[in-house]
C-alpha cells in the first residue's frame, strides 16, 4: 500500500507535533527536576540551620546555667562570709536558682546551726539587724559582680538602724570590709556615733539642714565626736 503525498505530509506534521510535545514535556521535566533539586538544597540548608540553632540554644542554655551556678556559688560564699563576720559561724546563706516561664529566678534561704543541725530560719524571728546585713551584703556582692566599671557611689542610709547594740561593732567591721571589697566611694548617713566613724575618711555633721562640722581622717579625733551632737 502506497501513501499519497498528502497523507505523507499529514503524517509528517503529526510526527512533528508529537516531537514538539515530547521536547516541551522534556523541558518541563528538566525545569521541574532543577526546581526540585534547588528546593531540596534549600530544605537541607534550613534543616542544617535549625540543627545549628538548636545546638546553639542548647549550648547557650548550658553556659547560662553554668554562669548562674557560678554566680550563685560566689554570692553564697560572699554573703555567708559577711554574715559570719557579724553574727558568728552559725549562719549560712543558701541560694536556689530556677527558670520559671523562661525567666531565671532565685530563692534565698538562711540556715542557722542549732545543735548539730543546719535549719532554715524565719528572718522575722531573728533580731539584731540580720535582714539589713544580708541585704547590704547582697547589694555589695552583686554590685561587684555586675558593675565593676560603674563609677557611681554607694549610699547607705542608717545601715545600723535595726542592728542591736551587741552587734554594732561587728556590723561596722562588716561595712568596712564590704565597702573596701566594692572599691567604690561610699556615703554613710547615720546617727551611730561610736563605731561607724572609725570607717570613714571625712565626716560631715549636718544640723537642721546645714553643715555644722567637717572633719577629715587626720583631724577627726582632735574634735570631740560627741560635741558635734550637742
């Protein structure tokens, strides 16, 4: 059977159309494969970044935890030492750090040796200014840890007001240690006349809102200390 020229031309046209369709599909497939490879590479990069992010977060959390534990240990030791200078070695500070709702927090406990046991105590039941000394010790220790470059002065308003007379000298010694450790200029406002003056370099006695007497460390004791308060 022989084909006419017209039939041959029609068949040739159909073959060309099919060839074009195949080439088009091939091009679309190659484009799809290229896009697929690019998306797979992007997905791989995203997964790698996510893994690195999780790893970095894990490392950050661990380092933050280690930093908190280190800071906790330093604070416990510093505050306990000050507390024991004033009140003897029967007291000890314990700090417990936790993370609540993503925010670090700390609980402070005071232990007292009673007999052979260390027992938690209620500060409201302890006299002698224990709470004030703990607060002062924490303030100084934290300032030293986080604010060494801060040139601001430390202001203490009646730091011994709640301290019993029996502990007044020890408190004065503790304040001296604290301020020296802090390494900053300190301003003490007080009515205490016996022990705190031993800590200072300059005395300003204010009476009725006016400066009545000034003395520096060299001539302080040439002036009758109690005469300032007549």
